[in-house]
C-alpha cells in the first residue's frame, strides 16, 4: 500500500490489517450511523487497497494472457472490463481476476495476498514473449463509491456513468467501472493525487465503510472471489463463472481448459455457488468446509466462498454447495450441525449454465 495513501486516510480513522483490509474507526463516544448499519443511504466510500494490481504491457500481452486465462482477453477494451480465472492444469482456480484496460496496458486485479505468487506464476510462462508484468498496487489507488445518489455525485464531478455492469468510462485520468448490485456501485481507479482529490470532494457527503462492508456487497450481488485460504478449491463453473461471463468456451487453449470444457459439455456439475444466511456471529474463512448429515462423499456439503457479518445479525455468505445437500436442505456451518445454512435467492439465474 502506498504510504502516502495510508497517511492520507489516517485522519479519517483508517486502520489496516496485514491483508490491507480497512476499518474506519469511529469516535468511541459516537454510535455507528444508521446508514452504515443498513448500507442504505445517499453515498458511501470505501478504500479498496485489499485488492492488488498487476500491470501487463508489451506487444504480446494479449496473446500471452489469452493462453493463461479462462476468458477472451480480446474482449477487453477501454469501455469494457470482465472477470477471468487463472487455473491449474486440473482446472482449479488459482485466482479470480477482474481485468480492465487503460491505454495500451492491461490490469489484473485480485486480492493482495495472492498477488506475489500469481505474478511469479505468470512470469514463468513469459519466456521470449514481449510482455512485462509489474506489481503496481502501490502506485495506482482504488476506491469504492456506492449509494442511492452515487450517480448524481459522480456526474457532478465530470464522470460519464457506465450504464451496465463491467462497463468503463474515464474522466481526467480516473477510470470508473460499474459493479454489480441493485444500488449503484462503482470502482474508481487512478493516480494518488487524482483519487485523493475525488475522495476529499465526495467524503463531505459520504459515510465511510469498511472492507467487510464492501465484501458484503459482493456477497449480496452474488459475485465470488478466490482468497488465499480458498485457492485451488473450485473449478470455474462452481463459482458460476459461466453465468457471470467469466469463461469463454470458444477462445481456444489455456491452462486447465480441457477440464473446464469437459465439465461444460460432457460432465454434470454437482456443486454450484449459492447465497445463504446463518445465525451465528462467527465468520468462517473462505474455503471452510460445510457439513451435512446426508453427505455420502466424505467431502462435506460444500465450501465457503466468502462470509461477512450480516446487517441484520448473523452472517451472509456465498458458498459452493453440493446438489445433494441442496435437495435435502441439509447444510450446516459447523461439524456439530448446530447452525443451519439457509439458502437465499441469487440476483441472477443459474439456469443458463446447461
């Protein structure tokens, strides 16, 4: 994380953990604002330093990435971003990337703890290609903007608003990417001084929210991620990437492609990602095992994708769950099977994956 950005956020009460997730400490004598408790309000800001960035440049950058990732890198443009996965030869996701472009450079965004090993892995395959891969997490700053009036406030500051999820616009060197969610939600990406200036303007009208809140918004939108504790736990279809346009089945070969394609055309997907709730105060780590009395495989009922404290008590979560456990409505967070997992509707259909 940029020391200058950290110093800038410090007066706002920003405290970072080892994974660069932020908590904005409130005045201990003041009650937490009701808008933050419900995430319902005009404008919210969050720092996104927990997400790192790899810059990819060079004449062969698109050709190189095309042979590594699940999605069609040629579809990326100055006005369109997308999700894509980096898999093992067995089709297991090493990481999930949000990819966007600026000028002639591509950027791969992923949780910061996975960045170093992902960068090292990609560099192994560069060989003679004209490709340069750089960790630019400290030189490019990312902030989240969310709320009922987020569109209005961004327009007031000169932004043209992307109308659909994953669309991108640019204003004064700052990229604006529209993210999934019923309430308008955006990521702003740019140089330190530009993001600082935007933050200073918007924060006068905004509530500041933590990384945990931002990840909760991803959960509500049904958008997965792969974290250090869940790497190589899922094949792309388990995370609904075929529904979320994170896989292109016509693009040709990439690492793990045979397994991913075989599952799509010849296999039967027995585990899918669902949104759920559980009445407990303990948030399990991504990758943690779910349990079921009817599990016959010995592999449990599934695995946590992400879990965060719910705004209404308990926890909200995304989890990859077996079809058997879904049919039997027999899913528990704990091995003692005291905390049942209650399935909730996703904001999109899973029926398009057939």
